[in-house]
């Protein structure tokens, strides 16, 4: 069996891969490892408290019940905060003084999937080593408490209101005069996003904001922006915001219907924070998948870009290590440590709209600071991704292509984290040249992988 925890918690087909039994086991094991640590000890006579949230997919009800049962059976009190975005759960873990937090969500995945994300005390994502300890704990026999030692299950009725108030406290200016279309992906942000943006002063037009447990991410949200583009144009809005199922992502659409991805959003925010003296060490943290255009724009602005492996957890680690103030991914996970302990799509959207309000500039104008180079990605199936990626033939092909492109492009070869695939990504001045170079390298990878 492979590692249970992936790049963002435990995820799989609900009731098949991710069963109630597994959810109960993960919760109980997390209670043993996280709630018994020195920095998470409850006051004498009290149980440690764990905060649980979920997105609106139907299987979340079942898994929430299993998680609460696993926690209570381990002597931990479970506080349910209901359907909330993942960043809200991270915030509430700290706000409610939780020993740790559990978010039940599969993010942008289709409705049949679900997942369990764990947050340590203070709302921070777990280190790999802690996940490994929890995974090992699942296999150990558990001595369960009885009587008064059993945990209790309760509900925090004001959870969403606390989160909205937290978001609004970070908005420096009224958003009055801005009209925004919000696609909530029929997910966890369906109520709180529109409410937060209205209270900040914007005129809000809701889209895909009626979750029924089955329609989350269905042809909507950050992975399907077509209807958002159409709505922005139809309403003559200043911008559109697209969230994913658990609202830790934010992508945008400008008034002309053009997409503004995570790289462009980072560029906008980095320049604004630099102007305000808030960009620590004039440094932005991004992953290796960010477009070369972002690097060129930041270099022109005197901003250093530090790169990490793919995954917002690695961005978070670098932000914390260096004390930096902004980082994120092309996919729209944007992290601003002064506002959130994890990627927060709502905080990101508010920051972008605040920048528009402060400068009086359109989103398209702000985003024009960077020009994305054409990017081609080819997935190549291989027998052994680790061996292929380090083979002499493949390394030579990558080196030749890199020298050919020079400063006008780049090549990235990356083994998949979950499949026997090698991902070949090429950026070049034109789509034709990017595709040609990518196909050439892909052929070498395929031959080496037979």
C-alpha cells in the first residue's frame, strides 16, 4: 500500500477509497498524535477541542459523522462549524483554540470524491513527518476512554460570521463602485463569499451559489470558467471571481472576459505590497510551475522570486522559513500570511478588488504587468518515472532544449506525485515552438520509459 496522505491530505472516492471506517481511523489517530502533544494539552479536567468543517458535497455528512465519532471515541471534544471554506476552517482552528482542525473536502475534485485535510494548532498545515506519525498510529491498537473520558460533540453557530468579520478587518478601503460576478462552484463559499464582498462595499452578482450536495464543481468554478466569462460580459461587470469547491483558490476574469490566473494575481499583489512597503525582502514565493512571464515581470520590478516544488504546502513552508509575506501557485492558491495561514480564495479576491479600488485601475490594466509565455504540458506514461527522469538520454534532451531556448523559454521535467507519468512542460516565445520542443522531449522520455 502506498502512502495514505497525498499532497493535500487523504483523498479518494467517497465510500469506496475514503470510507467512514477510514475517516474514523484517521480522526482517532490524529487525536492521539496531535491532541496529546505538549502544545495541545487541555486544561485539567477538560478534553482537547478539535474543529471540524466540510464542503457541501453529500458524502460530507457521512464522513463528518464518522470523524466526530472517531474524535469522541478518543477522548476529544468535536466542535462542528458546518459548511465553510477550507481557509475558514484554518482560521477557526486558531480562533476557537483547537488542538487541531479537520476539513472534509476534495477541493476542486468531482462530487463523488472527498477528502480529509488536517490543520495543526493555529491553523497550519501538517509537516510530512506528522502525517507519517498519524498514518502509523492508525495501525496500532487503541485503548479508548470510557465514562467521562469520552469526548462530546457540539456546534459553533457563529463560525461563518467570525470568518467574515476576520476577512473584512483586512480590507483597507471600501469596494463601493465595483461590480463583481462571483462563481462559488456550488461549494463551501456559496454564502460567505457573496456576503463578505457585499459588506466590503461591492455590488455582487452570484453565480453557481445553490449547492445541493451533488452539484459541487459541476461545470462551474475555477476549473470551468466559461459561464463566469459570459456572466461578466452580460452584466458589464468590472470583474469576475471563480472559487473552487472549498474556496482556497481564486481565479479572476477581467471586464473583457480574459482570464487572470494565479500568476497574474500574484504579480498584481506583489507590486501593490512592494509599493506599500509590505512585501518582506521584496520577495515572492512561487512554485516551479509558475510561468516564466511572472519571473521576468518581477525581475523588472526589482522583486526576487523564490521557487518551490508544486503544492501550496511547499509554498507555505518557504513563506514560514523566510518570514515572507506573499506566495502562491498558478492554479490560484494564494497565501498572504498576515491574512491567513493557508491559501484563502476570499482573502485573495478582496485584496485584488482593494487594489483596483485604491489605484482606480481596471483589472486588465493591473494584470498587464506580466505577459505569459505560451506553455505546453505533455504527460508521458512510463514504467518507472524516477528512473526515466534521471536517465542520460532524457537529461541530454532537456539540456539541449534549454540551451536552444536560452532566456526566451524554459523546460521543466517533473515526475507525477501520484501516477507513473513524467510531465514535460515547455515555455517558449510561440505556441508552435513550445509544442515542437515539448513533443521532441516527450519522444525521448517515452523511449526511455519502455
